C-alpha cells in the first residue's frame, strides 16, 4: 500500500488489530466476508495505474496544468477572468476550516459560514434590487431552469385549469442556458418559445412567464420595463438573467419589474476553472419566498434571545418533500458563494462601481477606436461587450489565425461575419490597444490610440443606475488586509470542521481532503482556462479528464462516464434522463414509473419527478431491507410502464442487502433499468461495484467518496457512469462541436466543474488500487467498531444477516425519548459541548442518529467520539433516574456557548463545569458553540434573509403566517 494511503487511512496496523479484536473478526477480510454478500464481491483487483507518491503526483499534475495554454480570452458568455483577492485565497480557498465544513444543518456550530452566506444573499439583493435571495445554486443555466420551473409551479389556478404551459424566452440568451432550459422543460411538459422578445409577443392564454437576458448575449442592454408591465398585466412573471457586476452601473431589474433575477457570481473573484465550480445567484420578490429553490439563510435568535443565523424554511428541503418536491436541489456552491460574498465585503459598493466603470470605459474605448477605423459596431448600449461585423475585405478565419498567433481568443458566432469581444476586470488598456491594433491593422496600416477615446460612459440615461446599494456596515468596514483577515478569522472561529474533529454524518462521507490533492486549485494552468476555448488549448484538462473517466469506469464496473453533472442531485437527474431517453429510443416512451424504496435519499423521488417520472414507493421490511415481494408485485403491476428502480447500495440504512442481485433481476425482467445512487460508494470501491451488482446507471458523489471537500455545502460533482448500451445517451453540449450526441446539457459548462477534478484525480492516483480497497475495508471496520461500542447503550437499528453494518449505522434513540423526553435532537446538540458535529439527525428513520466515521479517522478519535456518546447516554440515564430534571437539564439546554457559561447569573440545576467541560479531554481542545440553541420556528415566522449590523439588531415583533 502506498505511503499516501497509509497517511489517508486513520487507524495504523496496531490500532486495526485492536479494533478487529473488539469487533470479533480475525482479519479485515474476515469482517468483509461477514458484511458483504459473497455473490457480489470482486474476484480481482482494480486495474488502475500504480500508486504515486505525493511528490510524484505533484510533478504529474504540474505537468498536466502546464499543458493547458493560457490565452488572453475575451469570449465572455457568462465567464470572465477576475482577480481573486489574495486575502481570500489564503484565508478561505486554501483554509480547511472553510473547505471541510459541512452543510450548516446544525446552526449553532455554523455561525461563521452562515454569516458569510448571508453576506452573499445581501449583496445579491442589493445589486438586483429584489428583497429575497438564496445562498446560491449550481450555475447560471440551471438557475434559469429553476426560474422557469418556479414560474410554472406558481401558476394561478385559472392558468393551470386553462392549460397554460408555455414559457417565452428571449432568443438572445446564452446558448448554454438555452440548452439546459430545453433539457429541463421536456419531462415537465413545459413548452419553450424562443423569440426576439417584444411587448406584443406575450400571450397570457399560452404563456405563464418569460425569461430575458440583461445585457443580452450580443452585449446589448435593452429596455424591458414595458415588456415586464405587459407580462404582469396578463398574469405572467418575468425572470431576468443578469450580469451581477454590470448591476453596479446599470438599472437593476428589480427596479423595472423583474420578478426573478438570476445569474452567475463567478466574476466576483472566483477563477474560471474551465467552467466551474461557480456559484449562481437567485433573487425574487417576497411573494415567492416559499417557492424559492435552494437554501435561504435567515436571521433568528437563540433561546437566550441572542441573534443567531440558520437555514430558514427547512420544510422545503427535499428529504422532507420527496416526490412532492418542486426542485431536487441538494448541495449548491457554498464555498464559491462564500468567496463571492467576501469579494463584495472586500470591495464594497465603491470598489464594485470602480471595477465596473473601468470595464465599461475600456469597452467604450474599444468601440470608439474600432468605429474610427470603419469597423461597424452593432450594439449601441453595452456594458462590457462589443459586437462588430467584419469589413468585407476580412474573413473570420484570417482574423482568428492572426489572433491565435498572438494567443488571443475572441467570441465567434454561427454567423461568420460577427465577432464579439468581452472586457473583464483583468483587462488592461494595453490589452485593448493590442486588440485595436490587430483588428484595425487588417483594415489599413494606420494606427489609432485608444487614449483619444476617454469617455467613461456610453449608456443612455435610462440605463444608468441611480439607486445606492450595499450600504450595510459589513460592506463598508474591511478595506485593509489586516481588518479583512481578522474578519474572516472571526467568522472561522464560529465554525466546526474537519480541522477540529470528526464529522460523523451518515450518508455524507466527510473524509480527509488531503493537502496534496488540493494544491492545484490555485495554479494558473487550472484556474485561468475559459470553458469555451478551443479544446487544444485545454489539453491538460482533457488528459486529466480522460484518465479520470477511465478510472471511474473501472471502479464502477461500467462502460463510460460523463463528468458534466455538477452535483449529486444533478447526477441523479442526468442518470434518469439517460434512462428516459434510452426508453424513448426504443419506442417505449410510455415507461415512466420509477420504483423507489421508502428508505431512499429524499433527492431520489425529487429527481424522478423532475425527470417526468411517476414515483411508486417500495416498502422496506422490519430489518430495513427492500421488501422483495412488494417490489416483485409492483414491478409486475407496472411492468409495461416500468422505467427504473432507484436503489442505494449499501442501503440508506447502512446494510449490504443480500437480495440486491434479485432486485436487479426483477427490474430487468420487466424491462426496466437499475439506477444506483452512488452516495454510499465509499463502501464499494475495490470490493464490489455497481456493474457487478447489475446497475445500468450510477451517479458518483466525488465530493464524498472521492475526496472533493464539501465546502460548507458545495462544490459537489456528480458524474454518471453507464453500462455499454447507454453510452450513446450521455449528456452533450451544443457549444462544443464534438459533444453533440446524447441527451442535451444538464449543466452550463461542457464538463461541469473541472476545477475540482484534480482533487479526485489525485486521490485515485495516490491511493492506487490497493489503497482504495483498503480504504473501503477500513471504512467498514470503523463503522462496525463504533457499532460494537455503542450497541449496548443506544442499540443499532439495522444490521446485515451476520449482524454487521456497512460503512454507517443508525443509532436507536426513540426508546430513550419515550422514557425520558430526551430526543435525538437533544443528543445532537449536546455533542457540540463535547466538540463534535452531530450525526445525521432523523434520517432515514425519524427519531434516530445515523453515523458514518469514514476510513480517515484514527482509533483515538473514534474512542473520543464513543466516550462522548457514552457520557451523553449517562446524562440521559440521570434524567430517567430522576437525578436530573426532565425539562431543565444539560441535554435540553445544550449547547452551552461561552457567554452563557461565564454569566454571573448561573441558575442551572447543574454546574458550569458539567455544561462546558463534561470530559477531561474536552478542556484540551474546547470548541465553543457561537450561540445557544437556535429557535428555528421563530426564524421561519419572522423571515429575514439579509444582513444588518449584529450590534444594532432589534428584535422584531413575533407574527404568525
């Protein structure tokens, strides 16, 4: 096994032997034989290249980055070069406290990242002039789809009754946005009409809404105020794809009638990354706050009345709504939204206005200089883009060839007479001068100086922003690097992450994100490549992606892989669309039933609905396994219309079900396909595979099994692997010529989020076949070790035929609650006082805790975690015995922040030491929750999702919805 693998895996050989002895297994292989059915185990080793050392990998990946050629790129199309402030690179992007933290489901230990995301939301609401925004979506194109679906789902009763099912879309939107809209519209029965939008084209009898681009894909800023008024008069809504930086200069859509504004925040300090990951933004009016897709960060208070932040409106989460969900959003792009929000804090309104003004001025200089030499500029009101027609004596091929020799990329259209140039934050006046010299030099030999055209503004008055924005204190306080660094660190100290302790969330695989895997995140060879440059300029990326696809195909036992889906839920959707299209290709489009076990992840039924499928739930038996007889009966009942089954393996209950081969056989016998949710792939790698088990499609969570960090709720990457017969249906992308086959695009960029793929590439290359297999075995050992240690106190809800769990287990807490009133939530909150993030609460079974330790945690850390849970169990027993008050005890009052513990007025029936330092080792590395228990219900009733200075916080009057 490689040295890297030994560093990645927590327990050493001695600890492994001790743990095996404790669980009653003679060896790792003995344990695996007991946990995993023999019929699905691999009979050979993975066929992967020999493991690299960290030094060899860094040399390899450095060479790959060097094969990506960095041109000066003016393509635009929603992607722009930007300067990432060094203080953000060093203190956020490269900081494990920010990139290893989990989605902030536990608000009390997530106050730092919640505030950072609240800043992002506030910045978006200020720039768009709309009152509500979410904490990010995956990318601009999928945000457009969410806007379309939100308008569709919020149609009036009269519109639904009348069959109003069409969306009017301006033909001048980005082509990648159009492609994703087309993908998402078809299974939902939404009709799209692409037209040159004008006031008289909207038909209230057919259209439920309209989508426009501002500025549009030609760079033109158009007055849509009259159009918006017309749409509203006919009962419709208007969604606007906006350039966020431009809104520092031009009239925000919220001021001329937009109901929804969405777009990308990429140019707010987030590198190009060959297309992602980038955080989309989504803002809307108060009227649609209950329909807003994604997560909303809201202001609430804790039980002491102290202001606190939390994720608001939690009933919108898909694990609750399931097949009634209106979106399948799970992860978003929290880390990238955090970076964009800090960019806004760093620059403030004044800085953003200055950047936008400089970009616009240089665009004006370019336009004036070109027109001076007789080049016809076709757009008149623009922000950063000049669209011009080639003079008759020029050809696009000649111009392109000359520019490529100078390492310059422009935007080329299907119309060969049109050229686009988009200026960005990094463009200098000398860059503009060079563009002018090259283009006009091909017209005649005389030069023109751009300094002769120094106008700052070419906008008509109606398009100039007059309103102030971002006047909040947070955007006006941190101009020196010292103060900005301290602000970031102040937030950092409020968050628990893998830098502090084990994060035991079941189903989420919070494993080590090794430093060597992440080095490439800031290398120019990976950061500075536009997604639509000629492929030969990105040879390094394609070499890496081709190797990664081959390795993932080998690991899954399937034929091919698409890297395009940019989250796990997006992977689910893409996989289901592949299945849907496959059935249609065989004239079996009537196959639209998805069988889904009751234990499935909530995104499974949500994704199925998004893919136009009818969800039929399959029962689980008393042991948590799929009820095979119920499955058989429902497969028989729906045989003619069966599309697929969505199955997670090992199951969401943490068990390797022995019936899995039979399950797959039943589905195939009835003409269906087997879709495997790869959330639990961490328990399969090197031991079994979806291909061996019988899956036709499997999505992978690279941000889980394959070491990409969670980043506080994203980035995620969700590639799909498919069997041979489905290869031809993998997602394509209309912007790239050689990706036109398969289903249409499911993400804005052709390869999703390539910027983080070097992480997974490094994980696989440095672990090697032996290391990956050992990691799987150790994940299963660690889980069974915790199960043995905790079963006598809490009880393990489900286990396999031989009494073993997989890589995770469910703690039974319902009996404790019945006896004492102490709930699984109380246990979760009390764990914070011990310095731990809670396990997964009440999923997949209400009243339980699901724990997954991963392979990265040492025995020493596992033992501390066990000590904490055993100590909490003892505290619960004190309540049961009447030693502690049933309603006023250390569990019901948890967590205990420092300001509560040190208060002069301590009136608890237990001591401060018990509250804050329940075990001796807690003193050594105490993590203080930033707030006491947060009042979730109060925050939903009094929804506030933008920031104000915390010290000036005024408690609003409580209201009821």
